[in-house]
C-alpha cells in the first residue's frame, strides 16, 4: 500500500492556536519493513539485540530518577487480592468500555478489520460499576477508561458519574482519540472525569488521514484546546513514534508544550496482533531523547513516581512537559501497578501477556463478590515478573490493541 506525504514545512494554520504543517509529495509504504519518506540510518535485528539501539545516547538522562520512600504505596492500603507474588501493589485499573472506534489506526486495528464482540457480551453499565467497586473497595484508587473509543458509548456520562462517586477513588481518567471529545468534555468533567489523555500521532493532515484511515485532525486539535480551556492540567497527548512516518515530527510535538499545559508522551511502537510491527519501525527512547536534546536547551529530568510508565522531562521556560514511554527498550515492569478489565469482561494482568480470565461469566452466573475477588486475586498472583521482550512479544498470540483497550 503506497500513500503520498512528507517533508513538512510550516505555515500559519487554520487550527486555532496551533501551527500545523503542509507537505511536499513523496511516497512510502507503511506495510514494508522500512520507509522511504525520510533518510535515516538503517538498523537490523542483530544491532538491536546487541543493545546498540538501546544504549542511551544522552547519558545524563539515561537512568531513572531516585525513587523516594515516601512515594511508595502503603502496603496496608491495598488488599492481598491486588498484591502479586513479587510484592507489586496494583492500585490502577484500566477499563475498556467498548471495542468499537470511529477511527481505524493502523497500529491498533488490522487492515482487514477485527471481529467485534456481540453487544450482549459486552459489559453493561451496572456490571462495569459493580466490578469497578470490587477493585476500588480493595485498594484501587485510579481508573482510566479506554476502548475502542470510550466517548462513542452512549452511557459514558452516567458511567463516569457512577465511577467518580465510588468511595476511595481519587483519579478517573480517559484515553480518547479526541474526535468527538470537545462537545462531550464539559459534561464529562461535571460527571467527575478529572484526567484526559488524547491520542495524536501526527500534526500533518495528510499523514493523519493515512494513519487513521479517516479525516479529523481539526477535531482532535479542538479537543486539546477544549480540555485546556476547561482547566485540565496537564492535558496528556499520546504519540506513538514510528520510523519514517512521524519521527521527523518529534520536535514539532515538543513545541506544543511551549505555552500550554500539555504533556506530550512519546511512545515506543509496540507489537500487537495485526499491526505489522517490525523492529526497523521502532524508534528507541534513547534516539528520541537525543533528537530533543540536540534541538532544545535546558531539558531537565523530573522526579518520576515509582509506578510511572513514563520518563518525564521539562524544558526551561516551557509551560508543559515531555515524557517517554519506553515499553520496548527500557521496560518498567518492576514498578507495574496496572490491571485491565476488557470490554467483554475478561480480566488481564499484563498488556503484553496472552492470559485472560472472565469476570463477566461468573458475575452473570450469580457468583458473589467474595468469589469474584478470589478469581481476581488468583490471576494477580500469576502475573509474571516482566514481559517477554519485544521479539518474543511480536511472536506471541495476543489480541489486537482495539480489543485490549489503549
């Protein structure tokens, strides 16, 4: 499949408060192992396996910040149900509300599409709240709603309202593509949504349409502005970086943080079923960081929380911040505190692990809460110390990202 884009040059944008890009024409094939958009050094699997790609190019920022004792979760605040065999406390639950989406992002959904779970097998609003309450009453204090695209669910406002009222929940967030968020966000905020992540992988309209197989960049930008205007701080922008597609835009994304409370989060390209992952498309954290360091002065490493998935930085004089999610080259499994409840009611303890157990079926068969907690606790105890590594993950059967939830 060939599309035409590239070599971005800036001009004043129609989008309010943002400068976007227009492109000169050239061709590339996202399905191939390499791209022809931009010149870049060639890498091979041997080089990657030897660590050359993973080796920090900016040693000053290579290691994690010291983790403060006071930041560690208190053991007595989480029940044994949420503690795995390695002593990790899981106080963060990601809930996928739907497998449906109004975009068709290529790293999330296979070109041929996916078979969706029939609606009767998707968790109802009451079931979501019931299961969420089991987790929150046991020590979960953060829930993030995902999909598919969570904003297309018709009862999203009521779900947010009920979840935000659960005793002990501190943070209710959402990861969204932003296509219809702008018009729904004021009400969602009233219903208790207090954190927003918006996925955006390019500032170039033609590349946005190619990647998502839909138009809509203007709507995403409007949603980012709406979130800022409503007082969300920071507004997190998730950007999956792929070599030859959008790695030339890293510094343009950093510029979004100059005058606005935006946290741009650069994410290493991860393998999931049907997304045609290849190591040559992966831009490692060390390389992304090096590009930022070469372009900008005054980059400072921020204090990370022990369970952070990101390495966080700030530029002197900039309002926002920049983060890197390094799942492939510098995993953060040792501090993992996350669990996942999928839209079909399956419970998953690791994003990259194929193991799942149904909570929907025993719930619908009348199992009491103690029985459900036993199932949850047993699954958590089986969680492995770390994921298998990018090359093994790419060969392991797992669900497409749209089924798992972003």
